[in-house]
């Protein structure tokens, strides 16, 4: 038990010490840490009160991070349930800030999955997605952000079957040319 507390308090002590030395504090994973601060939300300075572990945030399952899907496929977004969650909101966007005109926001979800056809998304874009859970105490916790890409299907005229047929036709043409050259050579 003592070792577990030391593991928690030593990094917290270092973060607080660094925030005294440098007024800028960066937490890279807001899905697992919550900053508790006081100060003006319109600017100015903040006083760091605490950094707490947020154990109760959605964990993204599907689609996997950094994957590509063709147009016309139904994507099923899955995430883990969150204790005391009353609803979930799914965000899908081409912007990491989730503020572009392409934003897909699905609110008031009560299940931990949502299906979306990639026909509704623009092809050849990388999309970012996350899930926020609204807890019974009106707290919102957010997942990490995952990415996926929507790509156009291959043109059937350029697909592997047509390429194979063109290779076979070229090989036949070369073979016929070699036979013709042998006949021509043997006639001399």
C-alpha cells in the first residue's frame, strides 16, 4: 500500500514542482487525467489545485486507431461503458478540435455502439473520433482520440483482374513476336 501511494505522490509532486518553476503545465492525456483549477475562464492565470486520475472514461474499441475503410462500408463505433453514465456523445470530424463543418455529432446515446455508413463521409480524409460520457453528477468525461481514414474504392478497370489480363495479353504478344522472329531468322 505504501509503495502504491509513493507511485502516485511522486509524479504529482514533480508536476506541482514543475508548475511552480514553469507556469505552463501540459497534460498530454486528458482522457485519463482531469485538471482541477480555479481562475478566470476568459483568460488570465489559473491556480493549480490538483490533478486527479479519471479512471472512469470511455475506452475506444472500434474502429481501431489508424485504420482505413472504403466508401460504402458500415462502421460500427464501439467503446466501453462508463460507470454512472447517463448518456454518450460520439464526435467524428476531420479536425482534431472537433469544430469543422464536417463534424458529425451524435448525442444522447444510451448504448456503447453506433453504426455509420461511410457513404455519409467525404472520401480521402483522415477522421478523428472520440466519445464523451455524461455522468449522473453532470460531469463529462472524454475518451482518447482515435483516427480512421475513408478511401475511395478502386476503379474496376484498374483492379487486379484487369491488370492480370493485360499482363497475360502482353506475354502472349511477346511470345508471338518471338515465334515470328524465329521463323524470320530460320528463313535466312
